């Protein structure tokens, strides 16, 4: 009975550790016409905060060789939004060389844990040979401790229409393997 209790405790601990909270940023896009230089896209990004901190800043980075401009972003209550059509080359804390970027800073409370918010703006896309569509962009979500930015989440925004295929948790598989070894060992 003691081994069963230890086994169940191990499984519960593993499941708890394997569900570490994280945030996600997904996007959808709709064509907004074109001219001789660019195809324009209305980009809508939805940030879901599954962390334990309140997100107070969002940065989206666009490759300056593919994206030429970001139109003035939407006006959002409680957010200060801006587009930087640099490109910047790693200055001012921007981690991606030769990128233009969209920035949103919370004026109010930000995005609380378990909350979400949507950001919409238009980009001018120069495209790739063969007419490929805009690809996912790198992003950073931050919060502040005494006016010092701390990265809460960084990654690549995913397309909202895509459905992710969940992969088995390595920790859960390890625990199950150890459980099988314990059961087999007990029978021997």
C-alpha cells in the first residue's frame, strides 16, 4: 500500500510540474488590398496570459527585409501603442537585428493572469518570390519590477487557425516508466 501511495504521489507531482504556466500569442490575418510595392494585411493578435504575472508590455518583431511598414496601430483603451518602422539593429534592448516592431505598453492594469487581449494593426508586406504569405513573427511579453522590464514570455506567434497537436509530456512518460519498473520489481 505504501508503494502505491508513493507511486500516486509521484504521478500527481509530475502532472503538476509538467503543467507549468505559459503565455501564448496567436494571430489571424486578412488581406487589406495591395499596390505596386506592397500587399497589405490586417493583423489581429490575441495574447492569452496563462502565467502568474500581469503582462504589461508586448513587442512584435517583423523582418525588415519582408515587411516595409506597420501602419499606425489601433487605439486601445488602457494601452499606449506604437509602430517603429526603423529598422533597428539590436539597439535599445531590441533582440532582433534588422527588424521593425509593434509595441504596446499598458497604461492601466495590463493583462492579468488567465486574461487575454487583442491587438489589431495593418502591415505592408513586400513578400517572398512565389507569393508566400506573411509568416509568424517573434514576440516578447514583459512585466516590470521597479521600472525594470522582465521577459515573461518570448517566442513565435502562431496562426490562430492552426490546431496544435499535443505532445506527451516527458515527465509523465518518465513517471509511468518508473511506475512500471516498480510494479514489475514488486512482482519479482
